C-alpha cells in the first residue's frame, strides 16, 4: 500500500469514495494549516473538505455536513495519532 493517502476519501460506507482498509490505517487531515477531526470527506485535487455539524442529522438520518474550500493536506497517522515521518 502507498504511503500517500488517496486524493479523495469518505468515511460514509455508502459513498463510492469509502475505503475501509485506508481508514483503519488512520488518516489525519490538515485543512488550511489546522488539524481537523470532524472531516467526513475530503478531496485534495478540488481543494475541499466536508465537516460534520454537531450532532445534527439530515432527512436521511446521516450526519449533516458543510463543504469548505481551501488547502487540504491528508496524512497517515502512526499509532500515537501523530503524522508519520514518511
């Protein structure tokens, strides 16, 4: 497996961009230089993230998200939750 996270990844199992194997490995996201822990989906090439909004659900019972544009930097976390040095 590559040491580079995919261009696009989602945590929703119904999404075509969901990948359980990569999520188990642990992916961290830096968005505009800040660590984000509530990222539901991201796309590096298009420069956006979808962030969860509290505990609010949409009409289908899924987490409500807001799409933000900016610089997205995904990385694989090591066992301590820190960015790996790869």
